[in-house]
C-alpha cells in the first residue's frame, strides 16, 4: 500500500499566529462577498441536524440562496434530536476555573492527541457564542432559582461546563435550530426538500457544484446545482447495523463524495458509548443509549466471581443477593480519581473486559450493573427521580425492570464516529467547493469525543464557522456558473438510475436487513471495541463476499418509481459495504492504540515505565506518537483497488502530547 | 407470541386503501412494536410482497417520526409512549391488533401507514420562532429566566411534533401542537416582541392547513407521548384573543 506525507495534497490551511489569535485573525482577513452579491450565490446544504440546520439558517440570514435537503419527513427529525446529556461551553458561570484554554485542552487530551490543535481551539472559543445564540432563540436550558443558567459536570470533566435541558438537550437545541430554519424558509431564503435523499455528488471542472437526489415519495431522480455544496450528513455508526443511531443514519453522502475524490479521514475512530441498554435478541433493530449523566450517581459493577455472575445470568441470584465484598466496582478500583466518570472509551473497554472474563450479568453475558442504590440511600428517591426520572422511565419501558429497585444493566454500543471526510481549517474538503460539517467531518474530536461535545461542534460549525469561511471559497467563483442542463449532471443522473435499476433487477431471496446484519456482526467483532491485525485482515477478506452476495441475492419488492423503503435501505447498505473496507484498512494500518481505537497488540504492560511508576495501568491504550501522530486521509482508487493513504502530520505547538491517564 | 394484524394498506396517495390481515408469528415479548412489524416485513419481503410502509427513525421516542394508530388510539392505549417505545409484552398471545395511519384531513396518506405531516412545519414557519439573527445574541445570562418559568415552558417545549394530538381529535385540531409552541415562546422574555404576531400567524396557518377547532374533549392530552397539558390550549386562546383585540385597535 502506498502512502504519502504530503503537505501539498493535504494543506490544512491553518492561519498564522498564536493559537489563541488564529480564529480572530482569520476572520479579520477572510475574503468577503458584498451584501448585494450574496443573493447571487446559491449553496446546497445536505442534512438538517444541528450542523446542517444551523448552517442553512445562518447562510440564508446572510443573504445566500440556500437549498436544504433531508431524508426525514421534516428537518426537525434529524438525529441530533436524540442527544440527551448536554452541550459544553467555556462560560465559567460556575466560577470553578474553566476557560477557553481548559476546554480546548480537555478536548484535545480527551481525543488522545489525534485532533488538529487549531480546529479544537476554535471549537472551544466559539462555544461561548453558541450558548448566547441558543438562549436568544428561546432554548429552555436548565436554570437556577435566581434565573441564571445551570450547569453540570459531564463525561469526566473536572469543571461544571455542561449546559443542559433535562435529558433532552439535543432535542431542544435542534428545535431552536429548526425554528430558525423554518423562519428562513418562510422568508424565502431557504428552499427545503424533505423526504429527499442525496444519492451522488456532481463535480464540474474539479469543483463540487451539485448533487443528484431521489424524491423518496415519487422516486423521481433529479439534479440540483449550486456554487458550493455543504454536507452535514452525520456519522456512519450504522455500519455496525446495531448502534444508537437512528434507523436512517447512513454514510451515503460521505461515501459518494469519497468516490468522487474527497479524502476520508480516520474512519477507524468509532466511539462506543458505555451506557446503553444491552442487546436482548436477534430481532433487535437498534440500541438505546442511556445518558452518561447516569454515571454521576450510578456505580458500575460486576460480581467478583464468575460463579456468581453465571447464577445471575441463569436467574438463580439477583443483584441484591450479592454482598458488598463480593462485588467488583471495577471503574472505581482501576481509576480511583475518576471512578465511574472515566472517559467513554475507557469505561466501555472495562465493561468488555469484565464480560470477556465471564463476569457479565445480562442473559447474553454482555451486560454490567449500573447501580443507584447508594445514591438513593444518600439523596433519597425523589432527588434521583428529579435528576434521572425520564431516563429511569425509558429504561423501565424497554427492559421491563424498575431501576429504583434493581440495578440497571448496561453494555457499550456504537454511538458516534469521530472519523469523517477530511476538511481543512475552512471546513472545506480536498475537493474545492465541498464543505463538510458536524459529525460528517473528522477534525475536532481526534480519536475519542468527550461527552457534550458533539452538540457543541455541530452548532459551532453551522452557526459560526462555515458562515465565516465559505465566502473565502465563493469569492473565487463566478456565481451561477453551473446549471443542471450541463452534461456532468446528466451523466451522474444516468449512473444513479443505472444503479437503482441494477438493485431492482437482482430479485434474489434475502432482505436488505439480513445483509446489513451480516456486515454489522463482522464489523462489531473484527473492527469494534478492540481490534487485532488478524481480525482486521479477516474482515477485509470476508467483506467482498458479503458484498457479492448482496448484489446477487438481495430482494427489493415493489417499484423504484414511488415510495420504496427497501430500495432506500438497499442503496444505503450497498454504500456501507463499500465503506467498511476503507474503515478496516484504516484500523489495520494504524498500528497503535489511541482513544476509541484499541489495537490489542498495543497496550501498556508491566514492562513500561509509566506502569511501573504507577502513572497508568497495564492494558491501557498505548499510542506511538513517533509513527502515528497524523491524520490518515484515504483516497479512493476505484473498485477492487486498495485505497491510498495520505498523512497530514499533527503538530502540537501548545500542548505536547502526553500519556493520557485517568487513574 | 402469535398475533393477528389488521393493517391499513394503501399503495399511494391517490389509491384506495383497505385493511389486510397478517399473521405475526413467534414474536418475542421483548421486541418493540416496530420490531414486530420488522419481523412481519421480512416475511413479506421473502415471498416478494411489498413490506408494510411506516415512518420511524430514532426508535427511542424523541424524533416524532413514528405515527401508528393502534387499536384505534394514536401510539396505542399505553400512556406517555410513542409507538416505537411500545413493547410487545403489553400484548397477549392470540391478540388481534388493528394498525392504521394517523388520520386527519391535513395529513394525507403517502403510503400504507405513512402520512404527510408537513402542515405542522408550515405552522411553525408561520411564527413558531424568535427572530434573532445568528451572532446578534446578547450574553446568555443577561436574560434571566426564573426556574419555575423555565420548567413550565420546558413542559410545553418537549413536544416532538408527531401529530398524535391531531389524529386523536374528532375535529383533527392542531391546537395542542400549536398551543405548546406558543406557550413555550410567548412565556419567555425572548419571545415577547413577537408575541401577538406569532400567535396570529400560527393560528391562521393552522386554519389554512385544514386543522379543525378544539371542542374540549382533551383526547389530545390523553395520547400525547410527552404528556403536554391542555392548559396550553387555554393559553393559546387567551393570547390569540388579546392579539386579535390589539390588532383591531391598531387598525
């Protein structure tokens, strides 16, 4: 496999100057478009979640003509809505020592020094404005009695910087953003296309200038041209079939862009969230996240002995039958200073270790206890109900068990993907004109995202970054220079129609979901919470087989010229099958452990100084900064050909990488 | 468990619909209602029949996409749940379950159990927002909101826009939906400037979309998966009356 370290191919376009001044300097010198000319430029925004919705609304406010697309029936249903816990901001309202620098540092360290310093700093800086904006829109954040905004500590942070709206922060932020979008729709600045899915990207003279879409109601294929294209299409967690993502979340937009030449960066960084409701059977369609805020008061444990665990699995013992000294509160034991609040990747891996050791407590063996009995004794049931009432209720609905009386059972599940399309400081991919926001890009979270940072990034990108950076690109473009009558559009439309025809004519025997399950199972076992060279090679060997079987034996009833949900799923799964390969290549070549990417061959042992001197534990992720302190950006080279790796070196001027210890 | 399903099938917006009978066999009681339909659909796909179409996405009760009328009640007889959060343990072996779309004049059927609820988006677009330009917001803590007000508006803001309130109403009224948004924004200091204009525009759009009036049966509150109180309808009526009066005075 070839690989390049080439600044010319991957120019991150980071502005000069000290870290803390880069963004303000950038804004002072960015090219502008005068107000009278803005309306001549059109911009396509794909996705209407926090990143896409806020970008579409704000760009329209600025005067651009915006077209916004979503596959859901309304922009309000984008998956950002499901985020529970909160949004970080360095407001320091708690006077507990927070600052932009500290939020930046925590995010960089949390990402295990695999994110771009300048982008992460900007994210922390912009976090201040986000809260102002959301409050002005009427987002009902939690308040103190005096009327000020309340905060909580979240996801291992040592300051209280998380703003929240009960357990529905994502919903309230998205509704704020959706209302801003509807306001612009009513004013005519945004034309909204719900139930419309982007199926491919259109390039004109090397620039991204449009998309081909399918109207999901009529099945009609059509083209849309614009002066720039923005993808805010979320993550690819559903490559695992089971995840906490909504059923419709998919990689199609990003994968089609990749096939048109956009580089896919760090696809192996996939976050496994530690607190989800365990899988209960084969029929299962998705996994439900329980907010990690539960770890503020819940204690995670499994029995010390395998025998006790086996009896619990068989229903012969209950959690409450296990005496205190026979319980292993493994997070508190291994990470005394962070305890149950250890970062997501660490908590998830510890749960897997306990279950792999035969001490899991769910029927399937894959589950650990999250126990509130101490907190209920200490604070009273009412206080716990006030903090987590809706989550407890949700748990009871799904599991049929009452968490006030018996401990919850939880297990890690795929939740968020840090990898995404490569972008520079402008949030523009290597394809001129193609901009990528939110979870769909790769830049801010490194190898692991901290809790309450996804909402922050989506809104930072959409409300504040892209409105300031897109003019840099547009200023070099003559407005309205492309239209859908051009041959480039005809050709992509033709390709899309042919692919649909191919899918419809297979008429095999198996449902789309059955292939998706096969793919998900393979990826979960071989490219999931922990990875090995052999496992990844095996996955790469098996993937073509699943793909061939899919194209030979998939069955899509009905017609393509109308609503057909099997066809929609089939297109997405076909893209997941292709995407899985680049993900495995990335995981295979990154021969280190960092953040959420854990390679079993690379962990600290008793031989390492940092273990001997007590700084970290054996079994923790071992980075190799000398070899892998870079972004891995993959270039598509055609079907059946291995992708080519390009490396963007990561340079840390302000914070030299250190071993991440949460002990 | 084994069940008999009576499902509304309609091939397209213009087509005539009908009830079709299906056997749902070997359904685990841990499965959700939508997972039960997934199982039935796999069976249909394998024999080359078109699967039952229904809207769904997050499957955790927050996106508002799922929209089934189960045994005559939107989101089923269970209180405080969306269809996706309903689990089969609530049914018994041998049950017959009737599954229909959310029915309302303003929600035309697209296919089978899927309906077009874009009328609700247009009600929001008419005025369900605070007109604040990105970047122009004052410092967040410069707008104090008392905890009680914040909690009360939150209860209204929690609406997921599923439309069950409309489907449950004999008049297909969207007053609970509209009232919830008006309550949320009109009771916050941020929403005061556009208070009258908001309620007038939203109510007029609601009427234009073909939603009916409220006749105080409160079926909407009973089916709302988020438990939004009909008090928001009284508040909507009051705000509307005041706004109409002020509009009259201004003329």
